[in-house]
C-alpha cells in the first residue's frame, strides 16, 4: 500500500470480564513498526475494502486474524491518526482514519489464548485497569475507549454501504 494515501480501517473493541483484546506484532524484527523495533499494542482489525461497510470489514478482519466469528454490536467512534518518524518512508502508511466498533465473540474469555493466524499479528488480553500503563496506539484510545463504551451513539454514524 502506498504510504502517501490515507488509510481507512475498521477496528474492534472486544471487552470481556474487564479485559480488552489487543493486537501486536510478535516478530523479533518487524518490518512495519512505526518506531524501529519498538513494540506497541493496537486494536484488532484492518483495512476496509472498496464498497465494504465498516461492520462487514471488522467481522471479516477478526475472522482472518483470529479464526473466530465476531458479532458486530455497535459503532463507538472515529479516530484519525497520523505520524512521522525517521525512516517512515519504508512503511505502509502513516495516516489513518479508524472506525472503532464494539464487537462480541461468543465463547471467548481472557483465559483463552488466541492462536496466531498471521505472522505479523498476535493477541494479548490486557486488564482495562492497565490500559494507561501500556503503549497503545493511537494513545488517545486509552481514555476514549472507556468513554465510548459507556455512550450509545448508534445514530452518530450511518453506513449506506450494503
């Protein structure tokens, strides 16, 4: 993907028993950390395909990344994220629009280890109380996720994509 484009992504908030499921790159020498070899967490999900709704994209991405079938619950919010670090010209993208949604996966809980389906994506359950102590990107999500989960803005975002 061209780094000079704005990338539109659908991301999932999966909270069970006061824990949130987060993704990270487990490779010892990842090729897409935005700060060289600095591990960080991010919300599961990925790019929205052309003419694909955000709700369909997140269900598809969760299945691709975890093997689990997610049930879309509701829209939470949108966060725009852009960055520039030395060496960022080597990376996929540096400007994102992230549509954040709450999803549910039946039978999943924080004691379940999720098998890695892709070499660049692994998962870890983090206690919500620990959110402020980890490197979660974009960083504003640390305070936005708890606020958004308590709000019901179902009509704040409407998709007319089938």
